[in-house]
């Protein structure tokens, strides 16, 4: 008996260690959380086995048997782990799932603790004390429930293992072994041996501890749960060339990136907890916590007291209930640009003075007049060169913005290779497409003479083709483009491009479950107007649900479409008569007037 008691206490200690290890490995991962709780649970059951094997009297043994009253939760935990490890997240989103998994076990555990309907006494074996099962219907139901969950868990894990491949299959192998060991051997020792009247000690806790060890090793070996979107976002933010300040709802800094520290001269410890006016004395947090700002020229006060001109923009962070929980301020140093503008203004003032003085001497000799004309022409040439340099600088800004967006897109693409979660992978792909759609606009602005307008029809063709290749759709999906050759201002092009990106992506993902259909994009002026435009994105797919209001649906795509349409000061309509058709109309002069104001 003593040897079995020692084994039980070793199992208990091992489970406590593994539970702590896997939880602190990644406390935000749900698989780690449930596996840690299960480890503690098995450790508790092993400790009750220790007490049962250690005592000598039947009364004490029955007390320890009663202490293990929630043993039927074992199958619930295994089934929960099976759902998590096989990525059945759509099932786990429903609250009813948890009631189905844990409510029957809770009822059986309460019956086991308060009555003798499940265990009616104890008996002695060569290994120690064990319980006498009751012959009631409740004990039979408990066994049926436990076995059913165990078999269902085994089927889920086996099916997932057979369908997995590459590194995902390697991780599935350890989960497969970890769940099958206690299920197969547990059924053998707990049900088949007793049915054949073969006396054998219960080693289920040892088997479960061994199964947990396999799963923990699989998670530790592949380190997949540690790869989270927050880690990737932090890496991108820390290396971006723009400064970034993240503030909470009270306007206090809770995160700054490396560029912000470099420009301000402060350390991270000196900035965290400070309000925004600590480094931006001209910006009042309350003024921008309700509405975002774009391209605001302001002053950043450095640690040494020097002032630096910057160009900043803010974005409001909200919950799903539209409660403001923080603010992001992003910007860049424009000291060189401001110096160039000041130099240009000084030279222009000097030129005007020079022209005025020369004009007063026009009535002097013809020789003096020729000299003045030559000087004036030289000054004009320098002014043109200065304006040309400014145009080059604007184009360079577009070029750098494009490069930054492509870097972000490339980083997302690289990181997506390490993601096995299909949902997270789709989020990365959508973020990559958004960055790429804006990068294409800045690339075309860089190549234009004005740097303000682009040929939007060519942009839409490029964007649609890029998305078509990204989702690698088959030849049965047809793409129809009916685009008028018009130029669109950058203030319209960026939100309009993002709208098209979201609607095309949404159609590719959901409209054609049979991988067959037609997607159409139409863009043209309205009634020969110069600045009234209409964008139509439609498909003949499964259609938008009739009972869903697209303006209120809890979907990032629809929220982006509605918010970006508001930014265009336009309207959006949905036609469900034949598939899905989104009609967006806007007036470009409204956007230009808003940007000037």
C-alpha cells in the first residue's frame, strides 16, 4: 500500500509542476489555461489516491473516496482539450457548449458528494482501498456520460491528426498520444478488467499525468502558442520609422516605440504615466478623444527643452460597444521640411525686394535694364528649382509611405507562415491586403506629375488582380470591370481603395462557397458631373442575409465600409435582389472642402 501511496503523491507533485509550467509559458492562450487547470485537477485526484492508499481504516478510506467526488469531470476536461487542440473555435464560442460539457458532470459530482448513489462503500485490495460502485441508475448514467465524452474526444483528435500535415501534424501527434493514452488504458483498467473480475489497481491518474506530459512537451517543443498577434504587432511598432504614443482613456502614456524615445530624448520610464501635453504642449487630449485628427502640424518638446516641428495623426481605440479606451498618436519629424520652407520664404522675400528695387531703376540706361532682366530671370529660375525640389520632396514622401506599407505587408506575410490558426491567418492576410491597397495608391501618386491625383480605373484593375491572385480563386470565378477613365484626388482615393479592398475580399471569402460565380466592379461619374461619382461592387453569390442590417452588424469589414463612406461624406446602399450589390455615391468637392477646413 505504501508504494502505491508514494506513486500517487509523486503524480500529484508532477501535475502541479506541469500545470504551473504550461500556464506561465503563455498565460493568454486558452489551450494553456485549460491544460493547466486540468493538470491541477489530476494532481488533486492523485492526492486523494495517496490518502486512500495511506490510511488503514475503512472509515478513513471512505472519507478520502468522497474527497475525490468530482472525478467524472475528467472526461469533460479531456473533451474540452480535444475541442481546443482540434481548433473547433466556432463551437467553443457558444455558451451552450460549456453547459453541455460541464453541467452533467457537475450534477453527478454533487450526487457523489451528498449521496451514496454512485459510491456506497470501500473494499480492500492488494494495492489498497478502492470504492464499491453503487448499482443505481445514476452510476450507470455517470459511466455512460464519461465513456461517451472520452470516445467523442478520441474521434475528434484522430480525425484532426489524420487531416494534419507538416509541422501541424507534428504538434497533433503529441496531442493525439496525450489524449489516447488515458482513454484507451483507462477504459481497459476501469471497465474491462472489473467486468472480467480481474483485480487491478486504478492507474488512471498516472495515465492522465503521462498524457499531460506528452501534450506539454508538444507545446514546449514547437512553441506555437507563444506566437501571438500581439508579439508580432509589438515587433512591427518597435521598428517603424514613425514615432508612436499609445494613451489610455485618461490620456496617460502606456506605450511608446523606439522612434518616439529617440526623437524626444526621454527614456521609456520617464514617459510612461505622463499625460500627452508633457511632450506635446499644443495638443489637448480631450479635444481629440472624441474625433481623430489627420496631418496636424504641431510641436514636440524634447527633454533638453528644444522644440521639434512634427506632423501627427491620431486614431481612437474603441470597444465593440464604441466606448473609448485609448488613443494612438503617430507622426514624423518635419524639421528638414520646415527649414526648406523657411529658406524658400526668405529667398522669396529677398527676391521681391530685389525686383522692387530693380523696377525703380528701369528708367535708367538700357544696359541697367538688361542687367535687371537677367537678374530677374535668374531669380525666377532659382524659384522654379525650389518649387521643383518641393515637388520632388512630396513625391519622396509618397515613395517612403509606400515603402513603409510594403514593409508592413511583407512582415505580415512572413509572420503568417508561422500561424496555424486559420482565423488568425485570415486576419493577417486581410491586414496585408489593406496595407498593399494603400501602398499601390502611394506608388501611383509617386509616379504622377502632380502627386495629388491618380487614374483610378487603372488602380482598381491592379487592386482587383492582386486580390484575385492572393485568394488563388479558380477559373470558375469571373471578374468583370466596367471602369471610366477618371482621375481621383488622394483624399478620395485612399478611403475608396480601402472600401473596394474590403468588399472584394468579403465576396471572395463568403460569396462563392461552390467556387463558381461572378464579381463585378463599376466606377463612373454621375450625370456628366465633374465630381459626383458612383462605385458599385456586386456579386451573384449566396447573398447578404435578409435579417441583418449591414450598418449595425458586428463585422470589421462592414464597420470599415461604413466609416470610410462617412469619411468620403457619401452614401452606401445594399441591393439584395440578385446576390449582393453595394452602391456607394460621393461628391469629391465635399472631401476637398473638408480637408481644407
